């Protein structure tokens, strides 16, 4: 399967191009708002080609030559991949081709077929089948599907698709669970319904939030159930039961993957078995917020979204795995470091832990790619050493998201520990004053949506 990256600031154009190429040619698609999110050649290593707009308007109303900037990036890093620029630009040479400003979806597909050297035989195989599989776990997020849902059965060696759930039926999670318990891993939808259904799944995963609890109700402490934070707290901060289920499943999968590393698996087991600790509460709440908002950040859909989500648990539970004491876990800046009485070895560990953890993670096979980079950057430092004077946009988007989410969680836990009333809007306003760049404020906006 060919994998493409779409770089475009207009989400509607992103969506229409992605939908067309996915449905018609089974291309695997990921999307970015602009090329500034790309930091190295490694960011493009998995893509066969790129579609990029010729220019866009930034937050200050300036016209940015995004296409030319991206081409320069490709040349500077000696990357030789087919590039299709949407909109006129004088670059029709080598691997770079531009389309007229009034391009059509057909124009894009024809140019991609040519640029990627797709043969007629391959083109026949690229066409999406009439029925498309969707992982069954996605349906826990739906209250009523927008289309008919099928299961695949084989009779006399022939595959049949049987309708089991009708469009707009009320979808009972117990029904989905029974299918899953019978070892069904995927439902199927008709090709023309696939994109619409996936859009509905992502939308409902964010809108199913519970209103904040009444102010006179106390926030409960951690419950006795492993991995469970009290439902009162989850309701108040806008975390859905589906998100909790996803986090639990991911934690179990992560534990199995890292079992080959004696040191990290021992540290992880110690962390997970002590759910009343500050470390567990902070890491678990961070993962819940990540899972809750990540579908709305424009980082792909379907399998692409799943690949991104697979990274969340590793980021949240391993970034500070080498810091065993609570006083070390609460250090997030040089100012914090100066205010705590530490030995020289403790100071060195705090300053170097991100880089040290990265080295350990690189020794484990089977973990999602890119985890080491994000863990290295989780305090805002590119090399994983120390703390930056200011936060910049020169970080992985996942690292930026983590920095904002963790700060939000830290402030929530401060309120709980101090037995103060949880004022989420106040905390979010303080985050807006602290983070000035749009890439960070985008995450704050999504956190706000959980309690609005």
C-alpha cells in the first residue's frame, strides 16, 4: 500500500483529497497543517510521496510560501520523493510538479499515478474493495452509526457480508462487547460509507463528555480498581468511559511489549502496581487526556490514528520512569530544581533522565517508532538534557501535546492534594498565559472543549 502525506492548512481540502484517494486507490494518508511540523528527513521516511499546498495564510494574516519552503526543505535534506504542489509554482523539475490553482481531485490522482510510477496492474490492486473493514473497538465510541454495519461470513468457501446493525439504530455497547467476546475483530461497511462513518466515530469520541459535577461534590481519591481514577474526577474533567477502556487496553499491550527489557519492565510493573502514587495518577490522567483529544488534532484517521494512539501510553508512562521519588517527579524547570534540596547525583539524574530513558527504549524491539524522540523532548529540550529557557515549536507535535497536557494534569493534582475546589477554567486560562505559541494553544483549546 502506498503511503502519502498531505500538507494543507484548509481542513476541508485535506478531508476531500484524503477521502478521494483513500476510497478510490486505498492510499494510506496522513495529514499536516503545514510543513513547519517537519524537523528532519526521518519525518518523511515512511512516505512514498507528498501533496503540499503552494501557500497559506498564517495566524498573523501573512502569506507564507509553504510549497517553496517545503521544496527547500526537501533539497536541503537531499530527499528524493515525488512532490505534487497544489497551486501554481515555478518548480516543474525533478521530483517536484505543480498543478494549476483550479485543480481537480482527478488532476491530483492522475499526477500521483504518474509521479509514483504506478502500473496498470498495481492500479487494479489499489482499488478499494466494496466492503471495508473497521476495527470493532471503534464502535464503543458510537451511540448510533450513520450507515449499515456488516459482518463477514464464509459459506462453502465463499465470503458473504451480512447486515447486523442498521443505520441510525441505537448501538448498545453490550452488543459490541458480545461480538468481541466471540472473537470478532472487525465490522465491515460499504465502501461509500467508510469515510462518513470514520468521521462520525471521531466526532462522537469528543462530544461524549459529561458535564462537570456540582461544585459542592467532592472529588474522590483513587479507587481500588487498578488503573481506575474515581468516576467523579473523570466526569468533572471530561473523560469518557470509552477513553478509559482504551487506556486500559493500551497499558496491557505496552506491558507485554516491554517484557523483554528486564530493567524497564521491572520499573513499569512497580509503577502500575502502585496506583495510589503521584507518579501513577499523573501518568494515567495524562494518557486519558491524550486519548480523549488526539482524534481532533488532525494526525490522520483509521490506521494512521491508531499508530499515533499506540504511542501515547509509552510517552506517558516511560518519560519519567527513572525518577523514583515524588520530589523529583515534581521538577519541571530550572526554577523548580533550585528550590528542592538534592544531592549531586539526584540533580544529574533530573537533568539527564530524558536522554537516559531514550537510550533504554531504543534497546526494545516492537515499540512504536518515534517514541524515543518524543521522550527525549518531553521537557522541551531537543537533546533530552536539562530544561529550556523558553518553549519553542521545534519539537515533535506529540511532544508539544504532552508538555501542555502534563502541565494541566500537574495543576489538577495540586488542587486535589490541597483539597481545593477544582477550577478547570482557571487552570486553562493560566496555561494560555504560560504558553504563547499557537502549536501549544491548540492543545489548550482541545482541553477546553472537554468541559464546555
